[in-house]
C-alpha cells in the first residue's frame, strides 16, 4: 500500500514539473527583427571604445619609453623570473 502512494506522489510531481516547464517555454519573449541601424551604431561604439583604449595604451607605452632613458625603469619594476628567463629586465 505504501508503494502505491509513493508512485502516485511521484507521478503528480512529474506532471507538475512538466507543466511548469511547458508554461516557462510558452512565456518566452517573441523574436524581434534586428534593426540594422542600431546594430551599426553598436558596432561603431564598440570600435570607438577599442580605438580609445588602444590609443591610451600606446600613449602610456610611449611615455614609459621616453622616461626609460632618464629614470632607469629597471629600478622601478622589480625583476621577475619570467623577465629574467626572457633575457630582459
């Protein structure tokens, strides 16, 4: 008799889980066609941000190389094992 109740409760739980999944699947947002103008704007923004980031990095690198002649960068940055194995400090 006890096994019958376990089977009945398991079936009710299985049906409830399937029903919940079906409801969640039906409530998905509908597909909306992409707006080419907005996609182009997003790509331009991403490209501009990347260009600005690279410009900033290049400026920092140039400034570091210019000051390297004067300030001895070896003393600013401690030597690491990777730098020593690579042949430079």
